[in-house]
């Protein structure tokens, strides 16, 4: 992950140097991608691909990708082998130039195979499951009673700027703003839950948190055995599916919890802004 980010930033710097004073595509790098289609979601303009390794950027995995030109989605079907170009800017990523190179039948597990539908109700307490945090200490949400909590889900190897990286960037902004404000000190907390316990050990979570300037006094990074993660994720309508290379296909969920440990709100996707969560977190902390 760290190597990938260094590579990405270096590529952006090289592009900037070659462009002189003209800002054309200085915030964009592209990579060739090859893989198999495992899901098509036209309503969200996304296609999930079980793709091969992208050298110096991303391991082989199954990932959902944005497609800006939706005509590509009419030309592909689940099971097709494709080639494409992965475009990555500082703020988003998408596929373009999709070409079907082989027709096939879907044989891989899709996200629906592991979708969970028993959802937590707003105003209801979350289950007090046991996790472990970046310091190798047992963590339970019940320990945070008396504090307003924002939580989100990630896995540390996720390389796309508009998925896990965006969740962590936004939480870093929330932390910075809340600490600078100081009016509700001691009455709020952030929790990032990894759904990749086999890879995201406490040591890995510590290094990951440090990349986002996490103050571990107010921001915990936690994980748990797979069964616990599946049980916890189920209530948020979070899907987690095994992909090629042992990596992960997933959607995005962020939640707010009141000082009594009750679920207040679940935010779907990545469109929320840090200031919105700050405002809600401060309001909950003052109640």
C-alpha cells in the first residue's frame, strides 16, 4: 500500500514536470487492466472486475470500478474477459476503453452471494461484539458509552482514492476539525473497522493509522475474526466478497452512534463530506 502511494505520487510529479506551466492531465495517471466481469450495476454506473495484477500499483483482486461512459456497460456481460484502462486522479478512479476479448459464463462468487440483509435499526443499540485494536487491546463499542461515535469500514490494501482511501482521508479531516474546535473534547471518538483480519493485524493497522495522522486516543482501528466481522457488517448492509488473489470486493458504509451506543444514522457510499459528520458528531456529543 505504501509503495503504491509512493508510486502514484511519483507518477503525478513526473506528469507535472513534463507539462510545464500548462495544467492538462497533471492529476491523472492510467494503467492497463485485464480481467473478468463479475458484476454490472448500470444504475450506479459500476462494473466489478476480477482483474490481474497491475504492476507497481495493485495486486490481483476483485474491485468495483466507476464507468463514466455507460455505453461500455451495454457491451459487456458477467463472465466476459476484458481489457481496459484504469484512470486514477487525486480524487476519483474509473475504467475507460473497455474491450471484450473473450465471452464466458459467470463462475465466480458475486457480491450478492454474501450480501447480508438483517439490518440494525436506527435508535437501537449495536451488538457489543469483541474486536482488537491497533494496540492489540480488546475493544468493544460498549466501552465508548458517554461518547458520540463515528465509524467506517476499510481494508488497508485498498488502493483506490474514492474507496477506502477516501473514507480514511475524511476521518482524518474529521479528527483534525474536532480537535481544533475543542468544544466537545472527551465526548467523541472515531472507529475504523477493517474487514480484512487476516492481513490487517494490529501492527498493520498502526502503520495505516499513522499514515493518516491518527491520534489513537480518539481514533481506534479495529478488526476481529471473520465471523465477527461478517456478523457486524451484516447490520449495515455492508457486503464483503472474496476476490481474486485473496482480496476484497465491497461497498461503503459510515455510521453515527449516540452516547448510549444506539445507531443514529448509516451513510451509504462515499459522497459525504467531513464537515457534515463533524456537525452531527458535535450535536450528538452535546446531548
